[in-house]
């Protein structure tokens, strides 16, 4: 019982400190709205947590998007108060639900009428607040393990479109959130236009550090079509995730799995010459030279300097120290 009481006191102290910090950091009423539509969510199957957002404002991801492995995710927008992000995560890390964390921070905020904030915790509980003075069209919708929210929309139907897209999309959490962003934009999106976007997905494993538990961390700072560009980067990020997995398999001596991972990466990004090259190098390293040569040629055509790198790989232990093999690769056509 005493331990439980100590935990309760500690959590209450965290809430008090968080609210005090929030009050201290907002001495004046904010002047302009910064952010528009977003989604926060938890994937029940993987435990992954994430937030995705688009806005007609520079570098939206540096302000709106907050997530921590195994803890939760936060989107803070409208007349934005950034501290809802780190303080919301701090409270959820201390054991508060998303609803309790949001309620505690709102209680210390003098400008709740212009805020729009959404949170999801590690159990998939969601909480969202839209102030009555957020600029219309504004909306939010809480679903099973997710919340979508928007302000400054051209049309009042944006949240409905996001809900339909999120719930209908098959795939991982990033894919569902990406579909929600695309649906919002197709519905008309921000009345001001478009400029930046961000997508952040973290692991559901609370034992991982913040820097080690990020599955995707993508930002479009300034682009005429940020959502479209985000889709391109998400595909490329998936390819690099396969590359990283391939490297890990090689380290563990699981060569066949490494080759498979590199092949998947190349299939997702066929015009990325580095992925083609390392796929070829892996095949050559395990003796499948005939399979590697067309891939080497493809990479050399796209980036001739790869030929020189081939000659340096034996010293690093990444190709056999066999001059005839190296010459065969470099001279292949």
C-alpha cells in the first residue's frame, strides 16, 4: 500500500510540474494558426504508435509531431502550444492515460479555446480536444485506437474522409496514416493550400530509447505537394528499412535472408543505384557471381564510381580477396 501511495504522489507531482511549466511558457495569446489536419494512432497488432500531419506552414513536423516508444503519441496544432507534446508524453510515461494527460494539461492552459490536441497512449486509448475558437472548418473524430483532427479546412467533410481512409486501408500503421493524409488532401485539405508534412511511427516496446525505437521519421519541410512527396519518401524509407535488415542479417551470418532483404529493397527503389550495388555485392560475396554481374553493370551505368569501390571492398572483408574475381566484376559488361 505504501509503494502505491508513493507512486500516486510521484505522478501527482509530475502533473503539477507539467501544468506549471505549461503556464509559464504561454504568457501571451498566440497570434496565428499553424497547423491543420493530423492523425494519431496505435496499431493493435504491432503496438506501434504514430502521428502524421500536413499543413500550409513551414516544417510542421518540428512542432506538431511527438511520439515515444511504448508510451504514446501526440499532435498539438491549431494555435499551437508545443509543450503539449513533451509534457503529454511525460505524463503518459508516468502512467497516466491519454485522457488523464490531456485533461491535466488543459487544466493549466489559459487558451484552451484555440487549441487542438490529440493523444493516444500505449493501450490505444485516445483523447482529443478542439477549442471552440479553432478556425473553421474544424473537426475531430475518435475511433478505435486512433483520432483524426483538423482545422482551417476548406470543407467540413475532411475528418469523415480521413476516418473512411484510415479504417479501410490494409497494411501497417504508417500506411493507414498515410492514406488518411491523402484522403484529407483529396477532400480539399487546408483552405490556405499546402506546404509541409510529417509522419512519425515508433515501436510499441517501451524498453527502447527514443532514438532506437523509430520505425519511420519523415518530414517534408517545404514542398508544393507535401503529401505526394511524403508517399514517395515512405516508399523509399521502407526500402532502406529492408537494406538495414539485410545488413543486420549479414552481421548475423544469415546470408540468404540478407539477399532476400536486399532484393526487396531494390524492388521498392529500382532507380536507387546504391541498393542495386549492395544487392550485387552480397550475391558476389556468397559465390553467386553470375547473378551479381547484371546488377553490378546496372549500378555502374547509374554511378560509375561504384567500379572503384569494388576494388576497395576486399580490404574491408566485404568481397573475397581474389584479384580475378574483382577484375571480372569491374570489367563485366
